[in-house]
């Protein structure tokens, strides 16, 4: 066992630690959230170390190892994997500012709240969104995307939310990517709640920029954003003025290539946490075994919902591997289920976006055991019965 220097200078004042914990954790909760999610114990453990410089050889070794492991996981050998201090939305902004011309057009596909955020990011950066929107619960279908691209041949890029966290729908990304490439457009993928749980093959599918956040399916605390970025994006960036400083992808790549670090200070503990998760994945038998674990967990949760006589919100065949959105029974509001479960020690997720009122969500991400899931459903069954009696 290596001894890691702790943060205590002259021993540890337990009282101070306890008073902070009392604010954060007045009572224990089991997390079935949409993010941040429950972290793996190895992750929490590995993040408890005394800080070191992000220009040190030790930090560079960590950054390099993490980037290489993530590139393997994403099958992104022709792209560049970037880790930056930001939440996932940072890369949403970066994709537009670095790779779309000023006043350029972007085809934004929307199947819920996070697709809408992409549209706002396009607009707020002075680019022009062309919107392909589906009703909540529905995915984007390849023929619809093909049609939209035929009608709008002048768009420079297409954005896709891989997994729409507000509706629990997983878009058919491989098929959609094929359409985008047939039309020779850039493809930006919001995989914030997909990466780590749904398959992503960056090279094979021809994705130009796919991004995520540490606090979702990898089960790491928030503060770290990751992306795989194609050569084409960097080439375009060279011709785009006023990319800004913080999210300038060329600057970020320069620091990666010259010193395995970042232009501004990275969240070092989160990177150590991500490194630990990528090692857990390896130990579990690799990417596809790990994704199977997520698929089985999602299946178990959907079965639990159906066994209670409740309905899933997403269109069949497009169920999310990371979050299940459930229609609340008639006469019951989603938030009532959320609150009753919280009183019993389970933090599920409230409905989000346009379907907020009449849905609640069960997150499957991070550190969750089968026993936790069974216990969740025993409680949910009782909660639903109690609420039904009241209506
Ligand atoms: C959570 C989420 C985001 C926002 O991620 P941040 O890390 O908070 O920026 C964006 N898109 C999707 C699909 C999400 O689930």
C-alpha cells in the first residue's frame, strides 16, 4: 500500500469535516439521479490526495494515461481526446465557436431539453440554427435527418443528442451518423449522458466532436469535460476568427501535445477518478463487458417499472441505457413520487423540461448495485399505492 499524503497539516479536525458533511448529507440517500451520480468507491478513494502541480511530470503521466485509456474506450485513434476543466456544456459551446463560421448554419436536432440547449448555444454564439424537432419521447429517424439535410444543403454541421436525459430516449446514432457523412457535414454529438454506457465508435462512425461530463455514466464527481475531436474540426478552427480563449480547441490541443496538460488548471482529482474508472472497466473485461453491465442494469430497472404497472415514456426500441423516464399514474404528479421516495432515502430524478409535470425519472448511472435496485422498487411499489389512495 502506497501512503498518500493527506490534506491534514497537523492531524485532522474531525469536527470541521463533520460539520461540512452535516450540510451536505443530513441523511443518507441512495442515488438514482440524472447526474451527478453515485461514484465508485475506488474513485472517491483515489481523489483524496494532496495536490500537485499540473505542470509536474507526475501530473503529465496521469493526464497522458487517462487520455490514452479514454481514446481506446471511444475507439478514437484518428481523433484527439481532450480533457478540460468544464462541465460538458463547455464542449457544446466549443464545437460551435471553433468549427462553424460566424453566421454559419447548423442543423440542430431536438428531441428534448438538451437539444434545445444546443439550439440556444448556436444562437447565443451568433450562428444560425435550423431545427429538426421531434415530440418528446420520440427519436430522430435517419430518413427524417436525410430529408432535413436535402432541404438545407447549406448547413455546416449537424448536432445530435445521443441520449436525451429529459425523455429517456437513445437516438440511433450509428444510422444518423451515416446520413450526416453521406451529406458530408460535420457531426457534433452531445453524449453527456451516453458516454460510458452507450457504445461510441468515433472513427468508425465518423463523429467530428463528441463530448461528455465526468458526473454521468462514468460515475466521477463533476468538473471535468471530455471530448474526442476530429482533425477536420481543428482544420476549420484555424480559419475561424474569435474562437475565444477558454474553449479554443487549438490552444487546448497545443498544451496536450506539447506537455500532456491543459492551458488552465485542470480538475486533477477528477482526472484521477476517471483514470480509476477506466481501470475498473479494463478489470471487468473491457468496454463491451462494461456496456453489457449497463444494459442489464437498464433492463432490470425497466422491468421493475413495468412490473408495477407503470408506463415508460420513451418510444419502444429507443430506450436509454442510463435513465428511465416513467409516466406518473393518472392524478399523481411526478414530483410527488420524487418527494415520497426522498423521504424514504432514495434520490430519484424529477421530471425535466416540457414533460416535467407528469413524469419522474430513475437514473441508472454510476455506482448502483442490484440490491439497491430491488430495494428501490420495493419502496416505489409502496409509494405508488399510498399516492393512489390519496387521489
Ligand atoms: C447533463 C446533460 C448535459 C449538461 O451537462 P453539464 O455537465 O451540466 O454541462 C447536457 N446534455 C445532456 C444530454 C445531459 O444529460
